[in-house]
């Protein structure tokens, strides 16, 4: 069963620079800067591309960084290897300069879960519509297929929850419906390939009534990072298939779009009208094409929603 294949123009984002990421993830559009941020997990970097100037900036962190969100002050909440961190990203002394060495970030740990296994880190994360930060963990050795990952909630008071969803192998795919009452979550491991939907209590931040939203064993690829558009449809990167899949709120696949990279990792809406879909990707170690690891931009004909900011101080 497949949805309609459409072919909007997909272009490599020139402002992202000529060098591919090893694992490009967590794209976040900052309207105040007209800039796209994302991370390169193993490179321990946060990257920014300012679209109007074409300037690229990098910040190097002391450990792997997997997901980021901003608060209203422009500070960053990041899910990393050993926990959640507050980051203040320094700026270059010469704002017009491009390139050069990565800049420094002020790093302060906020919270850390009790990891049940060695070799774990955070993975996919973002804020709900009320500004709570959600992020999940995983065992980095995916070949081991250890279901030791869990999903956590970090609220504006600085409290990290106990595991809200556990027994995850490779947590991914977080997203919320436009009204915030449905939460989406996926497990992208080849043994799982499932997307779940939950009823979401916007007051308490509690997800309930977990059910399968889409089983990607019936489609191409594995469900990686996601975005929700203004129509309430759920866009998922189909890793290993070079596709973006859009599911309606009823779980029906109604569109698929091919992208040049085999392993699209996460997507985010941005641009002045929030009508551009940015897609990060992974560069595999064996036989990568010239497109893998780059950032792409396309206009799918629908608009997205502003990325929620973390409601607390950092």
C-alpha cells in the first residue's frame, strides 16, 4: 500500500556548506534569526545556516549531541550522551566572517537519567506545544538490539520524569498534533519499525492510550525523525529508503517524496512562511553517495507549525 508519489524540487541547502555530516539530526528553524540549526551527533557539533547571508557557524561540544530546542532567551536545551544540558552558544567576534574553527558553547548539565546499560545516549527530542522538553535514550550499538531506551519529560521547573515509555530500542519520531492532544513516537530499529500515537493530556503532560499509528513493515524504510504540518499530517523520514512519507491523522499514507540521500534522518518546517521542509541526513560509512550527509530543502505544498520553545529558564 503506497500513497501518491509527488516530485517537488529537492535541492541541497547551499548555506549548510559543502561538507557532509556523519549523522545530521534535529533540524530546528529559528524564525528570529531566519536560520536553520541542526546537529552532527558523532562530530559533537551544533551547526547553524543563516539562509539570507549564506553564513554557516559551528559550535563544538564536549560530548555527542543528539537533539536541541531553544527557549525564549535563545539558549539551548540539548540531549547529549550523559544527560540534558543548558547551552549558551557564543558568537564570533567578527559577525560577518564565515568558516574557521568551531565556536565555544557554555555547557551546564541540568539532569541525567540512570542509564540501565553502558554505551547509551539521548537520541530524538523536542518540545510539546506547552513547552515541555521530551527526549528519548538508546543503546548506541544498534546491532545489539537492546530495548534499554526510554522516553523522558523535562519540565519548566527543571524536573526530569521517570521513564514515561520504556523498552525502546531506537527512540525516534516525536511530534504533536496542532492542538497538542495527540503525541507521536517511533522506534526506528529494523526489528521494530513502528510509529505509535497517544492521547496527550495537555495539562498534565501525560500520554495515554498507546496504539500503532503506522507499521513501516508495510512500507519502505525505517521511521526516523518527524514533523507535523498545519493540516495535522505527520511527516516521517524513511531511513534507508530515501523517502519522506506523509500520514494523515487517521494513519493513512497519502504522499511520499523522494530525496537524494538514502538515509534521511529528520525533517523540520521553516522559511519565512514555514512552507519549506528541511531534511537532514546520515552519511553511512560504506559506499556513501555524494548526497548522503547533506541538508536538503523542498516546498511540499503545505505549511508547518512554529517549533515550540522550552518554557523554562536555562
